[in-house]
């Protein structure tokens, strides 16, 4: 793996602002993998670490949707209500495809549009314990159903708008089809079907890095239990660079074959590119990608099937948006090498 001057400059800039950071970079190229690890002193001997995955977890959730579509258990144009018996009120609820492509109409932060609407609902629904009306990182079934029933949407493709809630809603439907709890379903999927032995829905006994926010304050690691469905949106899972590149390899090789269903253009209009099922598509560059952020981690994964190339960047600091230019610098230097 070649780290050019531009990439080094970006890495040094990260360490200057966030000196506690451990930055892992991994490349897969034509079946061969290589990894580098950096701290404030520069490159250090490589060892694998566990990072919070963030919203890259959405790609697993929606790949499970692709699996059930391929098996005839779900249909993309079905209403999500078909798979959630509690929503038998005759009201319109979004299709699975709209939820999977962020075109269902839910806002980015929370599915309430005005302060008046917030105060008109049961305030205890939004506060108490560790919950707030802005924080849906911990989203259980009761909250999903209450918000879904309250929010009024039209039967149409809305303008693209990234919505964590929409994936949590979708996750509830998928879990119902599987007849498993979310954590049980994901753990079986990661470690059983996909063979990603270091990817888990909660930390448990595994040693994960300490995460830091953008002000370099220590943040607690996620702890997800089986009743909290937002783990489907990527808040809970932890992973390694090795597992992320293996996930990319499975997608490149389309093994299992249903993964190909997630790579087709399903929606347009995103400022970040077209949408497949869970993946952003860069049609010009032939790449698919997703990023993620939690309170203390930032992640980025991209791959190109034709080039048999993948890149992962993992950092234990939140909101590291410079992974885009860093990724581009690394790709430009290593794409053909």
C-alpha cells in the first residue's frame, strides 16, 4: 500500500487536531490485502483493532432485505406494514424500497417536523431515561410503532433525505420475517452466513478502542440489547478492518448472489450519488460506498467490482469527514499499482 504526500498530509492534519486517534487503513486489490496503522507519531506496527462501525451497518441490514427478496419472502414494492401486524390500521406506510433508499419521506434527524408536533405528542415518549426527541440511537419496537403511526406521509417517492429512522423501521420488518430478535438475526448473519467472526452487535467481552468526539472527549462505547432495533441502522455493530474488507470482497464477488440486488440503481437525487439498496453508487467511477459515524468513531468503506478493489478507513474519532479526500488520495495512488 502506497501512502502518498497528499494522504500523509491529511493523516498528519487528523493527528494534529485529534492526537488520541488510532487510524486504520486497509486495501483489498485482486484478492490481496494490506493494512496500515497510524497514531500521532506516524505509522506504527500494524495490529488489528475493533472499531464501532456506524452507519455501514445499514449495508448489512439492507442486504438481509435483498436476501429475503431473492427468496420470495419480501417484495420491494410492498408496504412495510405488510410485515408488521401492529400496523393494520389501513393507513399508508412506505414501501420497503423507499425505506431502503431514503426516499420514504422521513426527516434525517427525527420524524417530527415542528415543535408544535413534538409538544402535541406524549412528551414522555421523547424524554426520560437516556432518550430525547432528537436522539433515536436507542430505538425499540414501541417507539418505532408510535412514531410510524403518528407521522403522516403520502404514497410517493420523496426527495432523497437520509433517515436513520427509516432503516430502523425497515429493520423491524426484517426481524419479523426472520422471526428473530434484531441482535440474534444480525449476529447469525455476520458470523454465520458471512463468516465475519470479529463483527458483533455489541461489545461483550471483546476489547474495543476508546472513542473520542470531535472535541477529544472520551465517549462511552455502544451497548445494544436485543430489544433495541436501531442497531439495524448501524449504531451498535463493531468490526475490524479485516472484516470490512472481507465484506467488500463478498460484494465484489457477489457471494451470496443476492448481494447483486443491492448494487443496482434504485433511486436518484442524492447529493452523494445514486442509491442502490443501502449503498451509494458512483456510476462514473464504478464504485459503491458507505460511511458511518457514532459518538466516538468514523468509518468509510468503498469498493469497485470491475477493479476488484476495496478501501476501508477506520478512526476512533467522531465526524472525521476528511475520510473522503483521504480515501481519494489513497485510491488514486493504489488503484492501478
